[in-house]
């Protein structure tokens, strides 16, 4: 099987640095500044990044480098996104419950 077809579960800090075009020391600094970024460490004590961690790093890089946010501004933007994601999930649950109620009510009215 060609190496390109194998999906990696974990990435090293160097690989993530290459993906987002940042030096490893910058990624380590971002870990200190952003609570949402906390890659696990393996038994040897080296950082291992998941796909989710890589996506978080890409989002941070985009906010800081492309959108020109400050560290604090990027923190707030990420926090707003997390809150809106939770809100959307809650709304989705509420809509499902409402739909179930309406379907049940319709069935009762048919009887």
C-alpha cells in the first residue's frame, strides 16, 4: 500500500510545523497561549498531534497570520466559535425534540 494512502493518527511537532508553515517553537508558544491547543505527549515525552489538533493549529495560524488578530483577539474568536458550536448543538437537540413532539401530536389528532 503506498504511503500516501495511509492516514496518520498522530503527527510530530515538526510535521505539524511543515503543514502550517511555522517553526516548532511557535507551536509550543501557541500551546501556552491557547487552552484549546494541548497535544498529548507519548511515552518519550514528545508531542503527538491528532487531526483535530492540526485543525486547531491551522485555525490559530489563520487568525494570527491571515486575519491579523492579536493573541487575545484570536483567543476570543476561538471562544466565540466554541460557544456558537455548543449553541448550534443545543438548538439541533431542541429541534429534534420539537419534531418528535409534533409527529406524536399529529398521530394523536388523526385518531
